[in-house]
C-alpha cells in the first residue's frame, strides 16, 4: 500500500514539474511510468518519445524527487544517468532510469560518554551516523577536508579514539595541536615540529616513518605470499593538515614525501596499512593524484559548493543534495562492495569526553 502511495505521489510530482520541460509528455499521455521498490524507484520512459533520455533529464528528475521525498527518503545523488535494463521483450520499455534511495534522512549520532562507548565496542565497525557504520577491514585510505573551524579536528579526535583499540597509530601533527594532546593523553607516539628545526628537517623525519611503514608493507606482502590467510593488525598513518607539509618544503624532500605516500596508498590495502589524511583542501599541492584515487572514504565538512567538492568529489554536482545546517555537517562517500555508489549528507557524531583533551 505504501509503495502504491509513493508511486502515485512521485508520478504526480513528475507530471507537474516535468510536463512543461518534456513538451507535454506525461504519464497521463502514457509517455512514462514509475515503479517503486525497496532500493529506490524507476522512471520508465516509453520510446520513441519527443524528449531526450539523457543525463540532463536524469538530474532534473533527481532534483524534483529528492525535494519531494524529503524527509521520508534520501535520494542518492549519482554522477551521471543510472540506466538499468528491464526484463521484458517490449522494445518500447526495455530500459529505465534508476534512482536509488535510503529510507529516512541522515541523523546525527550522539554519544554521552565516548570512552565508555569505545570500551563497549566488540567489532571493527566505526559508527558514523545513525544507520551508517564504516567497516574498517574494508577501508583503504580516508580523507577529511574542510575549511577552518568546520569541525575537522573534532571529527579526527573521534576517529582516533575509535581506531586506537583496533589499529596501531602513527600520528603526524604539523600544527602541534589537538592530535598531539590526544596522543599525549592516550600515550601514543606523535611526530610534531620541534624548536630550532627547519621545515625540511621535520618532513625528513616524517619520511623516515613513512619509509619504515613501507618496509612493513613489503614484509607483510612476503608473509601473504607464503600464507594468503595471514591476518594483520591494522596500522593507520594519520597526518593532520597535510597541506602544511608540502608547502615551503625542499623540493627533493617533498618529492620523496609524495612518493612514499603514493606507494603506501597503492600497496597498503592488502596488508592493512591505511592513510587517514586531514586538510583544508586536497589539491595537487597537498597530495598526489594517485593517493586521491585510492581514497575510499571521503568526508567533506563545512561549506559545500562546486568549489569545495572539486577535489574529493571531482565528478559530483552537489546541486539538489539537502545538506543539514550546523557544525560538523557536510558530505560523506564510502566506496566499497557493500554500499552502492552514494554521496550522503553527513552529520558528524556529537560526543562527550574528559575535559582538556581537545
């Protein structure tokens, strides 16, 4: 019954909004049909038609449906038209545009006691929002981007706290800020600038740590060659404000830094070695393109527009995505074999912890 009501509602919305743009062709004239399922809805055009079935039409339908279905459903934004074949011999209706959705809208996770929450966890799942968790066994590398004051450090502290029980950590903190305080409290080694040392000397120290991690990857690869079922503990290399490392650094040392990052990003997946990178932006000056292509968890916090999403979501047009208002909000994309392609509105968890850490 609910499916029939949803179908009738979507059809009515499309008829009223699309009618003038498709030269009057509507469901009333049998020009298209709508079918609703658990994973989303289908727009089924009857061909031949006087309107073009292309990406522009797909995006128009997305804009209409996403606003109309909010907050009952969140229609998942796609980079381009999502065609699927239909099981029929009738050539007029053998294809459809698919609009995947998730039930409800993104809801913020509120944790009253972060330490107690972490101690009670028994899996490698990292809760992100209500009804959305991240399986760390399936993470290659992560990136958190956002303008100053958007909540990047707050989000990073959350990830560090949840990663500590399941992963060894190497923390690089160029600003000697909240990650260093967190590391001191949790007795985790952190690489940070020291007095009377040059920028290039600091990055050289980071390169040494990255080189040791790369050697670990090679050792683990050899172990996997002998035993493909070998299990490893995760190792996460956390670099806060990565853009600060590449700017103003000796070219040879910067090139070595980029080379090591690229090799770890490319080779670390099977050996459970990950990168967690934080930066105001991820342009070619901050990380190599090869690293950005290996990221499978992308988080953009703060102001969302065409300019801010161009590095982590280069093919995404954010128009039509309903972004919640407030601190620690933005977009998240998880690329794995469990989640369909999706860029979801994000509300970072709100958590309470012992004073003085942040």
